[in-house]
């Protein structure tokens, strides 16, 4: 079984399901409230663990009850939380999420403890774990992710470059494969090829060691990895809530590659995982199990 270190965020997601997402200044009534475990890092850790990998989470939460709950949840998933710091200086990360009837979302995040991670702790954790793969995102400071990727032994470093803002300080020379959606890809390439995902994937691949995957939601994906372009359609799905679907893709894609699967297979399993996650409410609870991923991926659809 491959060993994966996920450096990233742990959030409490507070979700209101509304008929439509409010515009600025607007109030939308008749919502339904739910709380789910979330955070891109923790979601990807659970996705990889449910897919069969041995996973360590490198992160920080507050000393509050949300931190207790979220850690209990990760432990119940078999994720090693030895390297999750408890900090007094900030509350556990929180995301306020509006999900509309079509399953689309709008998210506001208070990073809290996620921005209190000490890069030195991450470097020593990676040195101790010696993972086969490291996964990162952008809900913790980029210097934390750079420290993790810089300390990683030879293997696989997958960066989900999400969210993208003006302050991207990722050292792409330390990244093997970048995963982005189409909007993030266009932001990172200054819109130069905004309507051509294959060109976006090729352009971003030049910044990394092995390549780039551009996910296209219901349109599938385009990837350029190890000099080869892959185009895959999406699996048909009934979209209930897209929150965490990208995280399901990243966790399962990285777990499959770390286990030695070919890129084509890892992309297909990742896509199947994303489709299954989009059909289920919430972030972490929607991460699919290995047998469901395999059944959909092998279904020939
Ligand atoms: O990718 C989905 C995640 O983004 C949610 O779980 C939320 O916590 C936000 O960070």
C-alpha cells in the first residue's frame, strides 16, 4: 500500500442549501442548514484513504470543539493525524458554503488555524514519514507547501493549485503534476489560452516536472503528462452538490499514481471519484469508496 502525505487545510463546512446562490446585497430565504467535515486538504486525505492509500495529514486545527470533531472524523477514516498541530492562536478553519438547486456552490473561507502551520514542523514530518507521494493545495500558505515538496523524497508531488489568487508563491520547480480547473488554469496563464484547455494544460505542464491536468467539470478533462496529451469525457452523474468533487479527483488520482497505476488509469479513477462525489451532499462524506470508484470506472460509460 502506498503512503501519502497530504499537507493542507482542515475546515468545518457550514452549508446552506438554497434555491439559488445570493448575489451581493441579496438575501435568499428557505435554505436548509447542514454541517460537514471539509477543507481541501482533509477532503483529499479522506479521498486517498478511502481509495486504499495509507495517509498522513499534515495540518493545524484550533483547540476548539470543531478541531476535536474534525480530528475524530479523520481518525475514523484511518488517516494518521500525528502531525496535525493544535494551536491556541486561531480557531479551526471554517467555510461558509451556499449550494444551489443545481449543485453549484459559492464558498467563503476563514482560514484560521490553517494559516498557523509552521513550515519547519512540516519539513520534519515529511523527513520522518518518507511518503511515496505528497499532495498539496492552496488553502495553507504556499511556503508550507513549498517546504513539504522540498523535503519530499523522490516520488510524486501533486499540487492542486486551488484556489488561485494574485499571490501565488508556489515553487513550481518542486511540483511533479499540477491539477487545476479551467478557470484556475486561465488565471495562472493570464488568460492566454482561456478557450483552449489542451493549450492551457500544455502551457502549465512546462512549469512542472511531469505535467498538468485541467478538469472541466461535466466536460471531462484534458491532461498533458509525461509528454502525452489525454482527453477524457466525464462520467454521467446526477449532480447534487459539487463541493469536494475536485478534491475527490485529486486524492484518488494521486493515490492511483502512487500505487503505480498508469496515468490514463489514474485519470479515469479520479474522474469516477469526482462524479460519485458530485452525486452526494457535503465534502468529506461524499468521498467515494474504492469498490464504487472501480465499478464506475470499469463500467464502460
Ligand atoms: O474543495 C471544497 C472545500 O473547499 C470545502 O470542503 C471547503 O472547506 C473549502 O475549503
